[in-house]
């Protein structure tokens, strides 16, 4: 969602600002803008659409200076347009904002009553107007800002530049992340650390209710009481692996190919490769004391939870609920303190997941999060957290974070089984040994998807598709359908194959391709019966199975994607790969924006 970048530098900042926005663009946006402070005052440039439009505007109407703030906007209040794009400003102050100001109608009414005129439909414009009113009352910039943020309800990360203090940028946060970087050329502010990697060597994170003030060579941070906070600047480490597309056409493809590495890192973090045992110290200590597990997440992370439910039931013998975060909070289901609440989130910033976490804490539940970003709000607010070791994920459609989540959840279920005495040493060793073959098996599957292009070509002109699977292959079907709709804009539905006859079969005809996920195992026979049911009604069937499954179904399928024979434990992880690749190739053939699909954001920080 919205991205903030700001710089006070001893070099001209315009290209640094636009470069910073470029790195933040993976978050999703529909307009962008900058304000540069120079001898002409606060000079603004804004454009609708992709960053190229802002760059084109800047080459038409250049602006240079050593201090500036910048923003990519994902529209919430007001349509994507130049007028609603940030920065919002008055003649005295300019502001970029990420978050939602919930009490903006009341604030706006009070400002308008005092004669302050709004130009946009946004909640964000309230902030510069409030600051301006304070300045007009005679407050200094620092006091005007402090007083203004005190009046805001909701969440905000903001960067602010004042006409009267042109060498300084202020930043403040409540509920939305902000990171401050220090580099050879000056100080920088961003919504995430990846965007700082080109300009900063060290960084620190701003905490809620803190206000930072940066100049080219100074940084000071104060808390809500106005007391100076001493922050340790930590070296900014962005792994080589996470930088750039590294020769791949898209980040998504690179991230699909990184999955064997993610599996290897995860296994080495949570398991001992010499003894094939779980490292107990890598998990929270008291996991066996809970009698129930409540998994809460959004999007792909929710589907990871649905797959994992079956592992927790099987290995830890725990009853498990899996909820979508935006529904969970309002369900008023009876919660008891012997339930472990598990939140799954790649970003750790998803507004609904964060709100669900806060709600569970209020209810007295122990809250464990599974996160890919250790500095995220959910990491700070959980009782404890587990890491996915996926590295930065840039493609909006989640791939390596999903399989990273699956593997940690599987290992956690084994650890819970072990801690409660249900999983003995021999079984543990046997299972972990299988898991250590995963990186090689995954690499094989990714490299051997030879016919995926042909299969993708058969789907690219479809308006609708249906994904079917049983058991763990049902959440995989949901995830496969989500990948396809996210990046190719083809309507895709997913059902448990056994539900077919209770409605969805009415949709089947020769215009409805069906992707059937049928790994070998106890469910395979029944899934193949469902396959025959759809094929006899004219559907083109794409079967994802092993060689034997494909052989059995060959008279009823149009295409097949073969996944090599593997241990049942590894199946969900391996069968995810063709689903990701299929969606990717269909999207490439359709020419969509694979890494930044329309209307979507990587991290959804509004409810
Ligand atoms: C957005 C992203 C998805 C992601 C979901 C949940 O919708 O586009 O890829 O699965 O948010 O995000 P989280 O960061 O909480 O896993």
C-alpha cells in the first residue's frame, strides 16, 4: 500500500526520491508525488498512474533541491487522481501519509469552520491543514506537528517538511511502519528498509508515538512526552539474493526459483541436519500446554493455515480453527485461555491480522505470530513469533513466503507433537530426514516443468477456470486459483472435489477448464472419479498428479503436469509449484503486470 520516502542529503534528492519510490512500488500504488524544498519554497510534482508518469512530469518540469518527501498512493479515500495524490500541502507545510485517519470528518469540519480550504477528498489532507492551523496560532514547526498528531485517531506514518524550516524533515508514526536510514550523503526515511539499501548504511525503526527530526547530519527522536530517545543504529543488511531480479524477467519468477533455498534455510534454522531432529530452542517453550489452536490470517497466509490445520491435527492431535482475520474479530466466538492464537503474515503489517492479534490479546489469549518481517508491527505486539526465512518478497502474488510458511507450520506441528509426547524420536527422525530432501526435490520440479507453457497457452483465452482437490489439495486449489486470478485476471474458483455435485458441477461445460490436483494417496481414487465426472460433461481437464495418476486418467484429460513421486509429507509443498508456474506463465502470455497486478497491494494496511 502507500509508500513513503524522504531525504535530506548533500546531493540533489529528486532522483533519489524517485528511485526510493521505485523500490517501494512493489507495495502497490496508483499515483505518486514529491515535494522538494528549495529556494522557491515547497515545490510539488504529482502524477496519476505508474511512476513513469511522475518521471515524465519531472523531465518536463524539473525540480531540484537537497530536501524532499515522496509518496506512492494506493487509493482509499478518494479516487486515484492527481488532486488526491500526496504530498498534501498548504503554503507552509507538506505531508506524505501512510495509514488512515479515522476521525478526519470531525477534524475536517472543524478546520473548514476556521476557514481552511481542502482541495482533495483524502483523509490525509487533514494533517497538513491541522499543522497549518497550529502554525497560524504561532506554534513552532516541532510543536505544531506534535500537537497535530496528538489529535489524530487511526494509524499514520508521516514525513513532513516545513517552508519555514527548509533543511529539516520530521517523521512520526502510530501503527504504520517507518524506518530511518543514515548514509554517506545524509539521512533518509522510508516505509521499509529495502528502499533504503541504495542510500543508507545504518538504520533504526521509529516506534509508535515517536517523532524524528532529520537534517543532513543530525537525527533526533523524541517520545510522546518530548523526552529524547537514544536509538541504536543497526547496520542495514539486505542480502544479495534479495536485490534486483537477478536475470529473471519478473520478481515473481525469481521468487519461485528461490524456494529450494528458502526450504534449505528454514530447515537449517529449525532442525539439526546432523541428527535429523528439531531444534527445540528454535520454538517457543510452552507449546505443549495448549489444548486448542486458533489460526488467523489473510490471503495466501490464510491458505497456508488451512493446509497446516491437517498437520496440527495429525501430528499434535490438536483441534484447530482457521479464520480469515477480517471475519474472526467480529465473530464473537467463545475464546478460552488454553487456546494458542497463531497469526500468519508475510508482512506482519496486514491491518486485519494486526487488529485480530490485538483483539485476541485483549481476550487474554497467548499470541504467536509466524512472520517474514521481524521488524513488523505484529512481531512487536505478539507474545512471541516464529520466522519464515523467505527473504524479501517483492512480487505481489506470494510464492516463496507461502511455501516458507508451510514448512515452518509443518515443523511447528511436529514440535508440538514431540513436546506432548505424541511423536517419538524415530518418527521425528524419519520425517525430518524426508524434509531435508525437499530443496533438491523442489529444484527438480521447478526445472522440469517442461510443458507448462503448452498448458498455460490452453488456459490463457479462458474467462473462467475451476480448481479442484481433496484434503490438503483443497487449500492448494484455493491458492492456485488465487494466483491465477491475481496476476492473469482470469476468474478462478476452487472447491473441494467432493463438493462438486453440490452445485459447482452446474458450471461445467466445454468453456470451463478444470485444474485437478490429485497427488497419490488415499484420496486419489475419489479425486479421479470427480475428474471423470467433469470430463464427461465436456470440461478440458488439466491434471496435476504423478505418472501413475496421469496414466490412470489419460482418457479423460486434455493436459497433464507430472510431479515426481515423493514422500506424502512433501506433497503440498511440491504440488504448489506447478500452480504458481501455471499462473505465472498464463499471466506472461496475457501480458499483464505480473509483479504489480492491478488494484492489488503487497501489504494491506487498511481494513
Ligand atoms: C495481500 C497480498 C497477498 C497476501 C495478503 C496477506 O493481499 O497481496 O499476497 O497473501 O495480503 O498478507 P500478509 O502479509 O499478512 O501475509
